C-alpha cells in the first residue's frame, strides 16, 4: 500500500514542479509522466516499509498523516534523478524523513495509536521468560550419594 498519492505530491509541491521533474520527452510534452511518479512513490513507500516493518506489522491498517508527508518528501527527492544540492530544502527534507524512519525503527517514535489512545505493542525487544519443570537432581535429592 502506498503511503502517498500523485495528488498528495501535486498538493505539496505543485503541478508545475512535477511536470518539470517527470516530462523527459524530447521535445517536452508539458505533461506529467504518471509512470515516473508511481515509481518514485513505490520506492519511497518501500524505503519507509523497510524501517517501519522493524517496529510494526505491515501493512498498516491506517496511514498516519506524518507518513504521507515523509514519503512525499522522499518521492520528491527520488524524482530529482539528476541529484539535488547538498544543502537544498529537498535534501534536508529527505534527510529528516530518513531520520524519522530510523527513530520509528528504534522505537523512539511511536507512529500510530490505537482507538483507546494506547500505543500498539512494538515487535521485538522485551524480556525473555523461561518456564521449566522443577529440578530432578539437586543437592537435597542427591544427599548421601
């Protein structure tokens, strides 16, 4: 399941920017290439799933709004196939998204809440509990041997 859509990208970054980033025809057709946009969204979602899957079972039942923004930022970064400047807003947004995803994977940030307001249990971690029968041989049972 994709965390953002083409419409989310248009609303956040504008139709003009998406046309500039995806119209790779010669001469330019002046239209968005849906295939390129879908590939960037799929790649951004796969990246997010790689981190989120360490802390939550996938697919998520509901998509938190923060995931829409973060995957849109990563997809936008991927659409700049020629690269972005090191200190550009696009690079910073991408880096912030990766940092957030890492924090989710580490359990530092809770991504979603249940209807009761409780955070869902995080997979992995926790304590190990060993259950075994009583000892057959002990100092008491072997006394006199």
